C-alpha cells in the first residue's frame, strides 16, 4: 500500500480544481441546491452510472458526454432528480450543460450533469437559468464544502475527502465529495461521488481505475437495498501533477489505483455512517465461500435483509436472521459448516448456537456505533466484505414523508 497523506480541502485540494454551491430555489427550504466543479485545465474524464433500468435525464446526457473521455466541469442539482420527465427532461439537462459551457467557454459535451431528489417532477428551469451565472461566479479554490452541501438531500453532513500520494516520484492529489444516504445499494456507482485528480493519466487507464475503485468501495455499501435512478460517479484528471503519463500497465498506475480506492472507500463509509436514520455502521465479512462472487452474494444478502438490519438497530443477537439471509442467497450454503462471530465473540458454530455463547457480551458489542459480523461458510477460499447500516424507526419516518 502506498504511503497516503490525508489533506483538508476536499475536491478543491486538487490543483486547478474550483468548486461552488449556491441556492437557486429548487429546494423549498432555501438551502443550497446547485453545485459546480470546474477544472481550469483540460481534463480526462471517466464515469460510471446506475444500472437501474429507469435512468434520469442527467444520467442519459452524461453517458453521452463522457464517451468523448474529456470534460472540464460537472454541474449537479439537488431537490429534483429530473427522472421520468420525458423529452422535456432531456431538453432541460442539455440546456444546463449548454449554459454552463457558455459561461465557462466550454463545449457542452465537456460538461457532465447530475441531479438528485424527488422523481417525476420537472426542473424549475427559470430558477436554474437565473442561478447558473451565480454558480459560476462563486467558483473558488476553497469551494469544496459549498459544493458538498449543495448536493445534499437527506444527508445530515457534507462529505468530502482528499489525499496525496507519490506516483512515479511526483506528488499526486485526489479529492472528492459525495452524497447519498438513502436509496443506496448500488451496482457500479453510488448516489453521487465526484472526484478530481491532478494525475496525468490516459483515458482508458482512468476508466479502468475508476471502475475498479468503485467496485471495491462504493459498490460495497448498503443503506436500504434500493438503487437510485440517478447514481453517478465521475472523475476529472487534469494532469497538472506533471507525472509521467499513466498508461495501462505503467509502473505508477498501481499506487494511483490504490489511492483512488482508498478515497472512494472513505467516502463510501461516510455515506453508510450517515445513512437515513442510521445509528450503526456494520461490516459484513464472509469467508470460506466457494468463490469471491459467492462470498459477495452472501454478504449482500445479510447486509440488505430488513430483519437483520432491524436486529442491528435493537442490538438483538438474533443470529437466526443471519442464517435465514444466508440461506435465501444464491451462494452455496451448508448449515452444518457455517460459523458466525460478532465482534470478537463467537456466536454460532456448525449452524447452531455455540455452547457457552456469551449473549450479553454480544449485545454489548452490538450496542457499539461500529462493529463487524464475520461469517465463515466453510466451503472454500472466497472472501468479500460489504458495509451496511441498521434500519431504524427514523428511516421509516424520513421516507414516509419524503415528498410532503
């Protein structure tokens, strides 16, 4: 693992990256709801998106634009997702990229776009048109926090991170912001995660590095088992570090990949910790599966089970729910080989309650803010992990009144 230096400043810790966040009136609350990330230098771009078959207009437009592998700006709105809005939604998304492009003197194809919020409502374009010039004017090399605040919906705190790592003898910086604490159990992405780096890297190498990092971090978290229609993870790489360009197979690519995975994992865990109504961050580790894929399938089954997650909320050592979730998964499970440990305490062995299991001690561990559930299927060498939150009454309260 390369030596990592954590930095303050979020995405704008990256040289050449400016950001801003303003209130345009999309949210009735009057809170910030437009965000912009801008690279003052031309940048390579890569992105991954939701695999939900219902995709928002911003996702469709960004998918078109990122094919060019170049972008200098990402504009994002919160409060209205611009999903299920028909042809008008596509026109609105394209207009936003054109307006930002005009203001920044960029072709619209070099602007990526994202939106989050309520599904099925049109964007208030008059307010957005008035807000975009203010958004560009507010761009700042200290603007990461404002941008992180402007993409929030039910998040309670903004999420940002930055690090520095040596790549080919040169210091390289990576920074990012993220949001999304509900409708979160992604495949290929998470709600929003916008990243930037000053690394010089080939477009295809950047795309592979992003997919790998996302798969091992943002694609390993769950809050509620649902998948957003707007999930977008995008990265801009402007090359200002002046390192030897990273091509696929280059020596410096490994530390860059590891650093990218490190920062996406930190942001991913911030999302789970701030999960809607969450009081716990629980790591689910599955070992002894026949394959890594089956280990991941089994871990996801436990992480997404409402019954397991409510047991986490109540610090209830109801290991039978974990057995149930494993048994319904597509992974091979033989109960008489299965063992469960919570924290450092063995709970079940050979598919039965362990003799002498200290349930009071297990309850104490489950009362912590953070702990691990370790499962051994006893069938092979496959191992994977995911991170999940508990499911509380507060989650139900938040989501029962989301549009009201």
